C-alpha cells in the first residue's frame, strides 16, 4: 500500500510540473481550433484536495471489498447489486463521458481534471487525475462514484445535522469538527451548497451511514458512525450543481474568460457558467420545504408517509430487507431478525436507458466479473424506464378545433433535468379519421435515422453555446454548441419547472427558463394542436431520449482520440438511444369549425390575432391543415367571420 502511494506521488508531481510548463509556453491547437491554455489552477475548487504523498489520507478503496457483505443477495435491496448497474456506479466507464472528456481536454488544457473530480472521485482523491485524462488511472479507479467514497463524505455545513426527519438529535458527531478544522484553517471549506464536487472526505477510513442502530460493527478496525448528512439532499448536491469556473461576468454582464493560471476570482458559483442546476432546482421547489405527498405512492418504496422531500426519498427508495448479507431473510440466517423496513435501494434510477448496456457490452466477457450481470443490467434499465413513466402526467382536452396537451412535472426538479447536451423530451400527436386512418402526425420520429421532426411539435430541452468572444478566441464558428467546457451562453431552456417554482428564485439560482416563460407556481406546460377536418380521435405520446443523433455525431466527429467513434458505434449498436414512453393516451374528438382557431365557439378577432401571431408557422392557425399558416387560412377565418 505504502509503496503504491509513493509511486503515485512521484508521477503526479512530474506530470503537474510538465503541464504547467506546457501551458505557460504553448497554445496547442486541434485542427483550426485554438485550445484555451488553462491549467489545473483554473479549475481549483475547495473541499478535500487530492492526496499527493499518500500520507494523512487513507486511499479510497474499490467497492469489491464491500460487495462480500453488501452484495450478491438481492437486486432490490443489496447496496452493491443495484449500485453496480447504476450510471453512478459506472460513471468512469461511461463511453459518452469518455468522449466528452477527450473533447474537453482538446478545448481547454487539463480541464479533464475537473470532469474526473465528479465522475471518478476515487481516482481524483487518490491523486491520479493531474493529466486531465485517464492515463494515470489504475483499474480500481474506474469504479466510479463508489461505496467507500460516498460513505466517507462529511457534512461541510454541520448546522444541517440533526435536521433529518425522525433521527435523534443528540448524536455524537465528534469526528466531524476534527475533519473540518484543517480545511477551515487552509480556507478550503466549501461555501454552503456550492456543488462542483467540493466534497469533504474523512481522511481516515471512518464509514458513515444513515442508521444509528447498527447492531454490530463488522468493519474490522474501521469506525462506523451515524451520519444524518447521508439522508440529506446536500450530500447529492455536492455534484448535482455543475458550474464552469473558467468564466466570470465581464463588463457587459456576459460571461468572459478569467485571467488564466489562477482560481476563479470569487469562487462564487453564481458568477460561473451554470451547466447543471438539478440541486438548485430542487432547493427552490416545494420538495425542499414541505415535501409532496403522492397518493399513488409512485416514489419512495416503503416510505412511512409517502411525502417525498429529499433526492434520496425518490432516488434511493426504502426497501424491506437486510443492509448486509448476514441480515437478509432470503439467506435464512439466524441474524434475519435485523431486517429493516427501510434499506435505501442504491439504484439511483434516473433517465438513462442505454449507456449501462453499452458499458456491459464494452466489458464483454469481463462484465460479470465487474458485477454487471445481465439480470442486474435488465433490472436497472427497467427501473429507469419506470422512473420516466412516473416523472410526468399527461391530460388531453379538446377546445373546439384545438387539442390541448398538458404535461405536468411530477419529478423533484426540472423535467428533464441535469446534463444539458443531447437530452430531450417531446410530444408525438397522431390524428385519425373514423376509419382509424392516420390524417396527420406531429413530432414524427424515425427510429432508423434517429431523426425527429421538431418543426411542428413541442420539444423540451436546454441548449448551451459559445459567445462571439469565445468563438474568436478558439477559432470555432460562432453559434457552436455542445462544447461543454467552452459553453458560456444559454440559448434556450423550456424544461418544465418543479412544484414551487418562482421566476425570482430560479433566476437567482441560474436556472431560469430561456426563450420560454413559465408563471410563478407553474409546474406544467400546455401545447395546442389544430384538429384536422375529419379527425375523430387522437393518440398522444410523450417521449424521452437520452442522447440525440446530433450530439452523438458531434462526439464521433470531434474527439481526436477515437473515443467519440467508440461511443457513437455503441449508440448505434444499442438502438440509437431509443425514445422511452413517459405517457401515452388517446382522446375521442368531436368535429368543430376549424376556423374557430381558439375554440371558444365563435370566429372573431381573437382567432385572427392567434392566426397572425403564428403567421408562416405550423400548427395553431393552420385552418386547412396545409402545414403552414398562410393566406388560405386567413381567408378561411374571414369567410367564417361571426359564425
Ligand atoms: C460537479 C460535478 C461534475 C463535474 C465537474 C462534471 N460533471 Fe459531468 N455530470 C455530472 C452529473 C451529476 C451528471 C449527471 C446528470 C444527468 O444524468 O443528467 C453528469 C453527466 C455527464 C455526461 C452525460 C453522460 C451520459 O451518459 O449521457 C457527460 C457526457 C458528462 N457529464 C461529461 C462531463 C465532462 C466532459 C466534464 C468536464 C468538463 C464533466 N462532465 C464535469 C457531474 C459533473
Ligand atoms: C464483513 C462484512 C462487511 C464488509 C466487508 C463491509 N460491511 Fe458495511 N456493514 C456490515 C454490516 C453487518 C452492517 C450493518 C447493516 C445494518 O445494520 O443494516 C454494515 C453497515 C454499513 C453501513 C451503514 C452504517 C450506518 O450507520 O448506517 C455503511 C455505510 C457501510 N456498512 C459501509 C461499508 C463500506 C463502504 C464497505 C466497503 C469499503 C463495507 N461496508 C464493507 C458488514 C460489512
Ligand atoms: C461525486 C459526485 C456525485 C455525488 C456525490 C452524487 N452524484 Fe449522482 N451522478 C454523478 C455523476 C457524475 C453522474 C453521471 C454518471 C454518468 O451518466 O456517467 C450522476 C448521475 C446520477 C443520476 C442519473 C442516473 C441516470 O440513469 O440517468 C441520478 C439519479 C443521481 N446521480 C442521483 C444522485 C443522488 C440521489 C445522490 C445523493 C445520494 C447523488 N447522485 C450523489 C455524480 C454524483
Ligand atoms: C419527487 C421525486 C424526485 C426527487 C425529490 C428528486 N428526483 Fe431526480 N428524478 C426524478 C424522476 C421522476 C426522474 C426522471 C425524469 C427526469 O429525467 O427528470 C429524475 C431524474 C433525475 C436525474 C437524471 C436526469 C437526466 O435526464 O439524465 C438526475 C441526475 C436526478 N434526478 C437527480 C436528482 C437529485 C440530485 C435530486 C435532489 C437534489 C433529485 N433528483 C430529486 C424524481 C425525483
Ligand atoms: C452516491 C453516494 C453513495 C454511494 C456511491 C453508495 N452509497 Fe450507500 N448510502 C448512501 C446514502 C445517501 C445512504 C442513506 C440513504 C437514506 O438515508 O435514505 C446510504 C445507505 C447505505 C447503507 C445503510 C443501509 C443499511 O441497512 O445499513 C449501507 C449499508 C450502504 N449505504 C452501503 C453502501 C455500499 C456497500 C455501497 C457500494 C456498493 C454504497 N453504499 C454506495 C450513499 C451512497
């Protein structure tokens, strides 16, 4: 163990020095593109820092050692079995991440270190990320966001402790101040809710968990202590708000590159570029205050009240069973009496239904050795599909000649949330005549080419891009998108807010809608489709897709090391990120006058205004169903005037 850390220490120091010399002297370029000459310093964030000499910090261990007792007995509640087939468990093997990492390093020198911090925190803490790529990784570093890492995290804001529902307040948390004191002294204590991977990790191998009544400590010489922090959303928030620290507000309010070679001038996330805001979206929702009760108990498993508050409530649902193999009934051991009603399922189910299969495919014959059995992978995908079904509700109503589709966000943050690139949800609407013949389709998706007709339907998504100044500095064409580390402009964001949304709070959190508007309190969105003449029914489907063709082609064509081609080929092999049905419903329609554009029973000025408001567009006002709102539609309205 000791020799291993020494070897690492040497290579880290050498690599860091070499990198600093490089960035000082050179501006490397990729094709015509000019690389931003950043260095590690530009990506510095507070929190526990990588261990450079292996002393004073016990290295993060792989999850294999935990799996003997915490795995192999139940996909439903054994921590290892669900975790290993989650995207969090495979975050450092994710081929999409590897391609994006390569592009990030091309775009901004050594920026990959920042990516590794969150996607492979074990590798980062163990001092193997200074090259910004995967070249220093040891096999265990691909263990992703693992058991040992998460269960050594310490609450940087101890005032939260004891707030966790139902836990005793008089708990002995004495080790925490000891862990925090050196960070405070070195000005490394992260500010509250900063995110950006500013985790605090106990330098000693002390394991922390949600239960204060663990009957016996089976962890050898390692202390096991109760930690309310682990039931708190802020634990997840350390990584689920992502802000790019190379930018800060310039004179015109536009985000501009910092003077390089030093940390962000204010270290304030509100003065960086907000890439992801899942935690902030949640923090400014009803979930963070009183919580939300779901009568159908769609989330939370065995949760005692059904009121969903924290990330853990929805993403780690309570299961009956043993927290370790000895305590599990299915094993029929004498210790079965220690089964709990609320073992948190380590499923971390989200929305990604293809990447976990791609990881298993890449591992090939080794997949089972790494814990990815076909059963676990299937169960994980099924949980994510279910999560997507539970994420929204859809209601259809006819308003005269219009079909109204309302999507209500039932998740704990925006819908969709998180990673901005390539994620989208959309409506597909099909109108049928009395013979069930298809009259018209909106939002057609072709699974062969993975092409969506976006022009005539509602697509929920976020789009980020680069400013003119960044285009100039990098020689990339203006309007360039998808370059995660270069993006400094929000072009569009119509993702549906969660319950409790207010514009003021979301503006302050860097999570405001862009190019779209929601009123305070609105956690749904309505779309209107014109009912074509002769339509007697409509079928509406709400779809989610993780990775669009456009994004996968970008990765394929941009990553210089071939990782993009690998990711693209896996995407093709796994159904091109086949859209998942979130909701579907049909409605019977009655005929009405199509010239009554707003469906209020009369053709009048209001219809004219609506039609003119969408002139040249498609959908609303397209009275004759030609696909475009034009003169013919105007004549139809005028000739029906007053009817
Ligand atoms: C502060 C933590 C953090 C940092 C730093 C970070 N990420 Fe992420 N990343 C996340 C989280 C959280 C998600 C999951 C969000 C989701 O699934 O919607 C994610 C998701 C992704 C995905 C989507 C993976 C998939 O399978 O679709 C890619 C690609 C990615 N990140 C690339 C990067 C790159 C490249 C960098 C460095 C420039 C980076 N990330 C830095 C936290 C981080
Ligand atoms: C020799 C068996 C064994 C091994 C190996 C093991 N554990 Fe445990 N662990 C247990 C048992 C038994 C419990 C108690 C479960 C319960 O009370 O439900 C437990 C409980 C825990 C808890 C919950 C503590 C709490 O207060 O809620 C955490 C966290 C934990 N283990 C982490 C780990 C990690 C991380 C590893 C690997 C680095 C690991 N364990 C390896 C047997 C083991
Ligand atoms: C060390 C950083 C880190 C912490 C802490 C963290 N996450 Fe994540 N999380 C990530 C990254 C990175 C990804 C993206 C992995 C990928 O797609 O490759 C992710 C992905 C996810 C996903 C998306 C999975 C999918 O299938 O789309 C969910 C859900 C999630 N995390 C929930 C949580 C919850 C709940 C917690 C707190 C208990 C948490 N995370 C804590 C970094 C973190
Ligand atoms: C009320 C239940 C609920 C709560 C609370 C909740 N989520 Fe989610 N989350 C969902 C659902 C449902 C989805 C799937 C739909 C989607 O992608 O938005 C989801 C999806 C996600 C994803 C994947 C997004 C993507 O498209 O890749 C991430 C990451 C995530 N949640 C993280 C979190 C974090 C972090 C918290 C706490 C700060 C949290 N969630 C709180 C229900 C919840
Ligand atoms: C993203 C961080 C994260 C990762 C990774 C993670 N856990 Fe946990 N774990 C938690 C949180 C958070 C809780 C408490 C959830 C709650 O209170 O609802 C928990 C609870 C537990 C418990 C308590 C259950 C019991 O019955 O004692 C055990 C044991 C445990 N984890 C073991 C593991 C093991 C083993 C792994 C790896 C296979 C692992 N965890 C990976 C965050 C994590």
